[in-house]
């Protein structure tokens, strides 16, 4: 297997923390998003959508969706399970991972990709050129603030997002909060449960790496 990635970006970061938690080592090539390497050859020959991460299996299969990559690697490397150990646990983890992406990540992406000059003509990831929409910036910021409060309410009385162990749900929620900093949004003072949890997760070696 070979992984093409750019760890500072949010989706690659989700996968990177997962790999470090599970102590999985995969041959890796960095695709420099800041230099635009994802939008030209040779990377486009690997993933024509121009997105990272991309995991190329030994038989040539290319996986480009984080949740698919996570599920595949979890099955191959069951030690330190991060996607649950029974059907309900797994369902709850995947549900929160999905909510973090749909309600959190996309809110940040709306604010970021519709305001930053670097994303002019590229308001959505992928090969299709979409123009920026100014009105989506403020909506994205409102979505971020709303999801902070969703997480804060959920974490009241909890040490982890699901159950009593660190899982992919924690990784997804952590990366959302981290990603929101890209548009200078921060956890509100009244979201104390979220703030405490975020500091605890921030101290993990997989996150600090």
C-alpha cells in the first residue's frame, strides 16, 4: 500500500491521527496542497478528483474517501479498535463521525472556501470549477457556532464522544474544532464541556505528532 496525503489538511489529519493511534505504518508520499501538487500530474493520474488522502492498494485499487480507508484499515489492523467493538458501538461512532463531517467540516469549508482568495474559482473540492458565494461565508460561521454547542451538550458528563474509550468519533470532533481555527472561530466560553474535552484530546501524542 501507498498513501498520498497532506497531514495538515483536515481529512488527511483525521486519517493521520487514526494511523498513529493504531501504530500503523504505511509508505507515504506528501502531496503539497499549498503548492498545488494535487491539481496537476503526476497526482491526477492517481486520483483524477485531485483530493487527498488517496490510498493505493497493492492490486492498484485506489481509495479516496476517508471513511472507506478507515473501515478497510480497521479490518486489516484490529488492534486498538477505533470504530467500535460491537454493532451498536460502531453505529454510534460512525453516526458522530458523519455528523462532524456534515454539520462541522462543511460549515468550516463554506466559510473558508467562499472567502479565501486562494479558493477563487474552486469553492468546492474536486475537478469542477465552482465560483465563491459571499453569502455562504456567514452561514458557514453560524454553522460552526451551532455545532460547537451540539458537541458541548453531548459532552456534558462524558470523557469521550462515544463510550468510555477514545474512538474515531473523538478524532472527527477534534479535527472539526481544529479546522474551525482556519477561519478564526474558537470554542465559546460558555461551551466548557467541549473546551475541557478538547484540551484532553490535544494532549494525546497522536494529536501532537
